[in-house]
C-alpha cells in the first residue's frame, strides 16, 4: 500500500486567498432546489440565456468541420478582426487585430496582465466595493492591493482626488464601468481625467469594460477613446451571453502585446478553440437583435426593481446604471449579510449574494441582487421577499 502523504502536500502561502463566498450561496441554493424545487436565483452574475443562435451554429460548424486543436496563443485572426471591428463600431475607436490578445475569459486576461505589467510588491488600486477576483488574484501574485473607498457621492467610482491622496502613485489602477457589484458607470469626463493622471504618473490604467453594451441611459466611454497608454478588458460573457465559452480579450499598448502573448502561450497555450469560433459569430451584426432583446429584458427588470425595492423597504442602493445588479444596503435589517442571505433562502427560496465578497469593510450590511433572470422570476422574488419576516426591521 502506498503511504498516504496527501496531508503533507506542500501548499503555498500565496494560495491562501479569500474564497468567493457566493459559491457557498450557490451550494445552499442547489441543496434547497433539490429539497423544495422552488429556488429563484438572484445571485448569479451571469445571463440566464444561452449564446446567441448564430454563435451556437458556428460552434456546431466548427465541431463538424474543424480539428479544434490548439490555435495561435493570442487568438485566431477572424476573432481578433471581429473584436477590432466591434470596438470600432461600439466605441468609435481605431483598433487593429494586432492590438488584441484573446484569453480564456477576461479572468485569464487579468492573470496574464497582472503578471505582464506588475512585479511583486507593486501597489495596484481598485475600488471598494469592487470585483473580488482582482483583489484575490493580485494578492496571490504578490501585489499590494490599495482599496479606494468609493461611495454614492462619486457613483462608487474612483476619482483623481482619491489618487492624489495616496502616498505615492500606484503601479496600476483598475476601473470597472459598468461595475460589479454596484452597476454604476464612471462619467466619461472622470474617466478622461483618470486616464490623463495615470499617463502622467506612470500608472497603468486597466479599464474593465466587460459590461459594455449593458447600460440604461448613461453613456459608457472606452478608456481607449482618450488614452491608448492603458489596457481595455473585454469579454463575451455578459452582453454576449456566453459565460461558459470562456473568451475574453485585452486591447493592449504595443509594449505589453508581446509579453502578454508569451505569457498566455505558457499559461494557457491558447483560448478554447470552439469558444473562439462561436465568439467571432456572436460579435457580428447577425447576433445583434437577439442580444439587444436580452438588454431590453434587463431594462424592464431594472424598472421593476426600482419600482418595487422601496416597497420592500430597500431604499438605499447604488444607481444601477448598467450591468444587471442592484447593490442594496440592508443595515436596518442585519449586520451579518451572510447569515441573512442563508436565512432568506431557507425562508422563501430567494438566493441573493451577501456583500462580503465585494466590500471588506461594509459588506456585512450589503447584498447584491442580480436581475439577469426573467421578469416573472424577479417579480416573484420580490413578492416572496415582501412576505418574508426577514425584510421587516427588528425593533429592539
Ligand atoms: C467586473 C468583472 N470583471 C471580470 C469578470 C470575469 O468575467 P469572465 O472571466 O467571464 O470574462 C467578471 C465576472 O463576473 C466581472 O464581474
């Protein structure tokens, strides 16, 4: 019998990063679904729809006709051309296929970018609240995360004043607009000021634009419209409704293009071949009507939420300018959002995301509602929440 040494396997100190607490919610929701069959998932950060029909057809064609072996590490040319065209059409910026490097999701892009741009010990600034994977992967790579405390007065977005207040310019600044978890959009003038400040101070601006295409009235500017010194992050996961296909990309300035290509070749060899063929089709004009239809449904769900959230006592939330999230304060109900979300699931089968993943300071009194599902589901979830004792403030 071989001896069991598994308990003595080496584990690095750098791997001790925070888990996604939302995974615990998903596990509990799956258990509730098995026992009660009544779960309404307002916790998922993804569309409830499949990839657009033309993308699925392209995938079937690729399965039938293509070897689907390794591709160029930075992505197949037709996809890089489609991405360049998409940015030209959507943001009016001149992009060539050489500017584009494709990765296994924008998550894969972030890992390669952080390695390509930052060294151990470098400081990288991001908003609080913000997307936790930035913080956790930067920490695993030995970078120091500087959290910028962002509130309603700046639409939960960073400003030049916040950067000026730091002891030294950071090596990088991550801006997400529309953002997760708040859904807020950075004002185009503020983005321009941030980009200019970053250029002047040698700070790499990383502009996460993966929720572009999903905004409800406010303009969303691309960082490359004003400064090409920064990096733009894109993905087919959100507007294009293709999370599991794992295709994301960077628009990178020339100095970073080769390091990114070399790193992704080593880390990933290439992005998924079938995902690349499907994504190239999704980026074309033929998918537009279907995808705009999804956005119209999100807009209707958002209107419903804005109307009904005050009805259930949730009056304090970030303005949901884009994406498909509402970031709500529940401080009048609890100081423990994790337990409260678990109790809500037990009480009425509605799964929300506790704020602790996104905000290391105030997350215990916040929840994120996703309105990416059907309008009927969102409405039913609000009915159930209205009837739940958990939404009634305790008077003690
Ligand atoms: C702000 C933000 N950036 C990046 C990602 C990663 O997305 P993907 O790897 O699917 O492109 C997410 C996923 O939810 C996100 O919310």
